[in-house]
C-alpha cells in the first residue's frame, strides 16, 4: 500500500496550551472542565467534531458527486466512562443532503460512514452513531 498523505501533530502542553502541526497550523487548546479556561481555545471534543464532520461530508460529496448540497453535524459529549475509570466520548454524526428525507439521508450516512477514513477509526465503538436527518437550509 502506498501512503497517499502523511502529517504530524504535536502537543507537549497537555490539555491547556497549544497543539500544532510543525510548519503549519497552531491551535490554542483548553480543558473545558477547568475553571477559568479560555473559551476561545479548542478542546479535544471540538477537534474530533471538526475532523469527523469534515471527512464525513467530503465522503458524502464524493458519493453524491456534488449534485446536491450536503451537511454533516457532529455532536460530541464527554461523560464518565461506563465500567472503567476516566471519561469517554459519545459521538453522533447527523448527515443531511438537499432533497433527501430522513430515511434517504440515513442510507447516505451509512454509505459515507462505511467509506470515510475517520469513520473507520470510530466504527465498532458502542458510543458512536451515524444518523440521517431532513435537510434544512440553516
């Protein structure tokens, strides 16, 4: 298998500081559970939502061949882990496309989830869902 693309991200500040791509993007990060955190800084929940919504919608666009507008909304919830220590994410992606009802969007969502590289990382997790929803202009 040939590598098509590779990147590196580095964080050496933990949950509060900066995450960065050497020679590129630099993102201020903050722990949303910490009192006084910077609300303008990103957190892992937001970064996961951005990564998956971007990748999944790009996959949707590849499937529909840009014949219709689409939207992917990802919600990430952090909660106490069930049956072990620490936290876990509960992640739901909502896929919609112009002209599709909820059932049709659900079929498109399943197809995109099967092909999207980020989805493939998340598949099999009991706390991950992909759903279709009716198209709304906003």
